[in-house]
């Protein structure tokens, strides 16, 4: 008998009809002999509706009160799902985050889970009940309701699975798994049977928005097998797990694209110790995160050129700060470009294989795609190219590494 935590996202519980369907799926899992704990999101659109109500009242709603408001969305779905289960003759109990002691810190609107008490849940399971827990919410040491940040129900599910030592955490959503790349860009994109935590973190942070990224780090830390699957169609989904040393790893698992970045360049900065700090210190002080960084000593040996990327939302602020620093340091020129995209190849298999980067660069060169920046890590190679090459670039790379579905004869 296995213990399974199932999480159903907003679209999966988007109507009473959908909730009835979820109840059927929970019953199926029970019929296979599993103990089931269910975590649900609010009905799709509900959290946004509540946010809009708050914004009608105030430009800056009190974070504590916002949490009291936003947590109500999930309270609706836990009750409805439990009713649907009871109607099917399945004993069920719904709980809010505070009722099962999902203890968090006091950072309202983006609280972090500290611990979860498992006694009550285990007692319900032992009594043959399905336990239905509200996602996205917890309680701090003073009894205040907290929420975990948008998409936080994924993290609730993984944290519960870790605390209960569940055999698997299943994330039901509106896509049937994790794909080699965005199927809207490349129709031949293929669903992956499995992917490592590390790869998933790279894919997610690079813009594949299947899961709240925090939930993947959590799963990796506590070694919770995580499965992404669709509540709309049958299938095995994608298993996210640790690296299997026995198994031959795929060279490349996927290609991520990110259009949220912008790049800034400063030319002719006097090349002295501390210059990187002088340039990026004020950027960091303004709470702007820097992603890629390239520094190049100019041919004269006395000055250096510096290029880095930031989130597009921070672009104009970063440009302003950099221009000020340029004046202070007597740099020659500052420029920027927010019409760029980052394309990344991700795969744990590239650790043990040479020549991946050259295959990537050759494929882009052949189609005349100019690479503006490059950065690498052990399991990732990223390039920055002009925005207009987004679709072409992803398609070229998907083909160059043969990621499409094998042809069926
Ligand atoms: N209902 C919350 C949101 O929309 C949490 C979640 O769905 O995971 O962000
Ligand atoms: Mg969600």
C-alpha cells in the first residue's frame, strides 16, 4: 500500500463538474489500494478575483489582511471536494493550512514552510479517510494566516509529501507532463518520461512554467519523487526524480527560452581592481538581480568592457544606475538592448560529453542566427540572441539535438 499526495491545480478544480471529476480520480487511486492526501488550489481565476477586490479597496492592502482574503479561495475547494468524495461513499476530511499546522515564518504573501505536524493526517488515513488540505496557506507562530506566494499549492503538496514520507507526489495540471520545449513554439516537442530535479530547476527557472520552482528545490532536498500529469487525460506524465547513475542519461533533456531579460553594456571602463564591484554594487543595492555577466579586457590593456543581463522589468532602472556609474568612473559609453531572448540547452548528460556547445553554435550559425552572449554551467549552455530569432532558434536546436518524437512507421 502506497501513500500518495495528489495536488490539483486551479483549472483541475475550475468548476463543480471538474471537482466531481477530481473526486473520481481520487477514488481510482484508492481503488488501487493507495492512501491518498489531496492538496487543492483555488478554482481557476479565484485568486486573481480576490486580489482585484483588494485592489479596489486599497493600492497597498495590508499584507496580513491580503493573506486572510486570498486563503479563502482554497477553503472553498477543500470543502467541495470533500463533499464530492463523501457523496461517493468515501470518508473524507478537509483541513485548512492552520488546522493541520502547516507552520510558516511570518513573511505574509510569501511565507516559507518551517514544519508540518503529521499526526492528525496519519490518524485520519489510519481511519480510512481521504485527507483534503488547502494549498498555498499556512499559519505563523502567532496564529496568523499566511500564504506561500503565487503557485504555492505545489510547494504545499511537496512539503506534505516530505513530512508524511509519501511514496510519490503527483501534481495534476492542464498539461500532460514536461516537454522537451514549449509545444507552442515547436509542435514536434515530446513529453519526457523522466527528468532530474536539477534539469527541471533549470527548465523552470528558464521559463517552462509547469511548476512553482520552489517546490522542485523542496522535492530535491527531501528526495520526494514528483510526477507532473494531466487531470484531463490519462497518461503517465513526467517523473521528476534524482539522477539514476545506472541508467544512460539523455544527452539533452530540453530547450528553454526566456524573453524576460535585457542586456546592458558599458565600454571603456578603467581596468582596476574592484571595477566589477563598482559597476554591479549599485545594481545589487537597488535590489536588481543580475543573470549573465561578461567582462572583456580591451585591446589597449588599460580599459575593460562589461556586459550583463537583468530582468526586463528592471531594465530602465539598471540603465539609469549604470549611466551614473559610467560618469563617475569616466567610462566611454553605455548602451542597452531589451529586445533579446535567452535560449538554453539543458541536460545532465552533457557533463560527460564534449562537443555539445560546438554543435549548438554550428546549428545556429548555419541559419544565420547571431549569438550575442554565451554562458555555461555543468548541465546548461545558454545563448543570448535577438528577440526575432526566438522561434527559429528553439526550432533549430530542437532539430540539431534530435529531440522530436521518433517517427512512427
Ligand atoms: N491559488 C494560488 C494561486 O493562484 C495558489 C496556487 O494555485 O497554487 O497562486
Ligand atoms: Mg497553480
